[in-house]
């Protein structure tokens, strides 16, 4: 409350009191005295109330100043006066929200710093090897194997950069997913196509017999292919030669499920909680793994109202279950 407002109220009070005392003289001298003392009592009570309220407002103003300077330990629970208590309660809610947002911002900054460090490391490794190959190529002492390695390193960096860009777009929610009927049979076929030759070279079998013929979901075909491809690639890399990768698919009234399993070594129990974290690499990961594929799969599935879960089968091997729900969960 401003001093000008207090002065205006005091002047108004004195005018009313003086008018009351003057009116009392028209009745009797005793009436005028009674009105005077009553007015004086109200005046004192009013002054004390104003003084207390001004003091409390100054305290509230100081607490707000502390809050603006980053002191989130300020508590607004010691105000017990009517509207001031309501205001303090709302400010307490704002404080808790600001504190939570500040903590989240710090976590995001740390995550960004760690991600940049990981990205730098992942790109630096193939770049170093590529520079060595280029030096050999320019010296004229190259072999066909070095040319092939250079191509592989370039392809690896290209895939890494594309995957990071896709993750960034998913995080920023700048991607508009299509809303069309996606057939599980067509989806798995398209996702498995890039791995048909690697499967053959490894002697691995891809079993898709248990995909329900008419099963599907409403989503984006191209992005879903990306998600399934990453899981198939992971299973292929962790399955021994001659192993089998099985894909099953079904649809019910609540969700559509795709399960992709292998008969490899499975996933370590300590690794399961971190499997979909970015840049996480398990103990059995290959040297070419960068730990982005499964994180990208989870981001794509989540953007289409779905979930992805990994577990170990009783008979051995890993199993990934992807569910796309038909309503918000």
C-alpha cells in the first residue's frame, strides 16, 4: 500500500469524524463528546491496522526480492491475514513451480553438456581413423581395404549425424507425424530390407510368420520403419551366427503390439534400466555401436502414443515389445 493511499484514507476518516462531532453538537454537548471518543478509538484502531499491514507488505516485498535473486528457500506460510494470506499462498505455489523449473533447467544443461561431449567423442573417433586413411590414400600406398574402411567410416559419421538430427527434431517436437493406417506386415518388411544381406552373411533367420495378417495401427509409416529398423539392427548384432530373430505382431481393441526377439546372450540385468538412454552402450556392444538407435526408437514410439519395453526371455535371448495405443495413456 502506497503512502499516498494511506494519506488519502486518513484525510477521508478525519473529515467523516469531524462531520460526526459537528453533527453531535446539534443534539447535545454529551453526544458530541461521545462521537469524538468513538471516532478517536476507531482512528487509533485504523492506524494500528494500517501500520501492521504496511509492515507485513514490506516483509512480503523483501521475500519477493529474495525470490527474484534466486533464493528459493523463501517460505510464504507465515501470513495469516485475509487477502494477504491468499496472495502469500499463491506466491508459495509460484515459488515451488519456479524451483522445479530451475532444477529441471540445471539438469537439462548438464545433459546437454554431457551429450555434446559424447557426440564429440563419437565423431572424433571415426574422424581420426578417416584422417589416417586419407593420409595413406594421398601417399599412394593405399590398398583396397583402406578405401573400404574410409567408406565405412564416412557412412558411420553420416548415420550418426542423421540420427542426432532426428533426435533433436523429436525433442523440439517440430516433426508432424502422418496419421495413416500402417500394416505390420508391410512395416516389418520395409524395416528388414536393409538387413537381408547381413542376415544372409551371418546365417541368421528372420521369422515373421507370427505377424497377424490384418494387424496394424494409425501412425507414420516412414518413422515407424526407422524405429523397427533400429531394434532389428540391435538384435542382429547381439545374435550369434546361425541364430534366429523372431517378429510377432497382433492388434486388439486397446493397442497394437510388435515383439522382436532373438536367441542371443540376452541383456544384463544391470543394463535393462539404461537400455534406452542416449549413448548408453552395453558390455556386449560392438565397436561400431554409438548407443543412439534404441533411444531414437523410444522417441519415435513415444511420439506416436506408444511404449517400448525390453526384457529377457526365460529360454534365453532378448525381447523388445512395442505397443502403439489407440487412445492416450
